[in-house]
C-alpha cells in the first residue's frame, strides 16, 4: 500500500476496465458454479448502486473538497463499468438479467440507509473533520471489496472470470489507496477519531447491506470469507484499517464474519 496517493496521476489515467480483449463467447467453455454466479450477481448489484452513493455524498461536506469530488467522479465511472463488465460475463454464461434490475436495486434501499444519508448531511455542519467518517468508511468498503474479488479470482476455474476480476482488483486497490490516505490526516483530530469510532461501531455494515436483504448479505459473507483463508483475510483487513490514527480498536469485519458464519 502506498503511503501517499497521486491524485493527478489517477485522474489522468482513469478509464473503464478493459474487456475488449476478453473473449466472452468462450465463457461457457470453462467451469462456472452456481455459487459464483450468485456472488457475481451480488457484486454487480453493488457496483450498479455506486452512482446513488456518489449522489448521497454530494449532499455532505464531501462536496466542499475538490479532491474528493474529482476522485469520486472517476471512481463512480470506473465502478459503473465494473458492474457492466460483470453483467457481460454473466450474460455470456447464460444468466438472464432483467433490463430493469439496476432500478429495482436502487428502489430496495432501506429506510436505515436513507436515514443515515440524511444524518450524515446534518452532522457535517456540527462535527469538525466529519470527512474522516466517510473516508474511513470508504477505505473499509474498498479494501473488503478488493479482497473479495481477489478471493473469487483465486477460487474460480474459469480463466476469463479470473482475468476480469484481477483487472477489477487493480482499480479497487487504487480506490482504497485514495480513501485510506485521504482519511489519515483527518483522523489526526481527536474529535474526528471519536466521531468516526462512534459512527462506525453503531452503523457500519458490510458492502451491499441496505441494497441486499440480510440473508443475501450473510450468504455472501459466508461464501467469500467463511473458510480459514477468509478468516485470515478479514483479520488482515481489520489490521490494515487499525493503522489509521485512532482506529487501533477496529475489528468490525472480523465480528461481522463471525456473526454470518454463526447464523449460517
């Protein structure tokens, strides 16, 4: 992980994930399990929801930071094409995807998510360095997402899927680097540390919660992180996030994994 993030370099090089050289016509020549399809559909829906998260953040103090707005403009573009590429793969695998699926996903947003969105906009006016909260949140989500993609890439017996996921991981790694390095200076503030700890402990949930139902979130956590390798990886994610100032307490992904496995 880089200790700094070169925003100008990122902006100059941002582009959609390359798929033109992937022969999707051969997807069915290689194995693909029903579990992988279910997990990919989950990931596709999450990526499709990114534009709504971007819209929500623009209601907060994030909109006052030109670096955040610049990054997230490219971030939303790249995430959209992640979802589109996964959809192309699934359709090539014979999965029928309704044309209105993305709209159904957006309508599924929970009341909790809507309340949190409004609360975040209000807290920006009262909590100094509130940016630290959503930057730390973003770092957690991007790191857990890139690890999930990496696990699926290692497990699959489908070389086309493996290559696609490895390309997505490269983008997610840059996304994580931005959030992590941008959060660090904000979290040097003690009030920011207190606010971030309080909000994450109370409200943080895994990627996809709020747009997918609880059973689907648990299943995905179990499928990706449920084995011994998954346990090691969630501990690694927690350890990485805990290196942020004031975040030495962080163990939320391990706790969520344990709960998902126990309920499974």
